[in-house]
C-alpha cells in the first residue's frame, strides 16, 4: 500500500479525528488528576489535540481532491 493511500484512507482520517478529540478533551483532565503540570500544560495538550483534529480535516479535504475522479 502506498503511504499516500494509507494517509488518505477513510479509516486513518476517522481515527485521526477521534484521537484528536480524545486528546483535546481528556488530556487536560488526566493531567490535572495526575497532578502533572499546571494550566499551561493542559492548554498545550488541548492544542495538540486540536492540531491532530485539523490534520484529519486537511487529510479529508485532500482525499476528496485525489480520489474524486475515480
């Protein structure tokens, strides 16, 4: 399988969206419960989750461009 096909596959895009949502919503809560870092660490983890989610959106758009004409 071509690496581009893997990145633009439906399963990878959905997994990225779900993973990003879980990181953004549960990451700061888990850090607070474990007592690791402060508010700034929670913000960084949330932004990483948002970044993963936006990457999934970008891959979804790219897959529409690459595989629209098949």
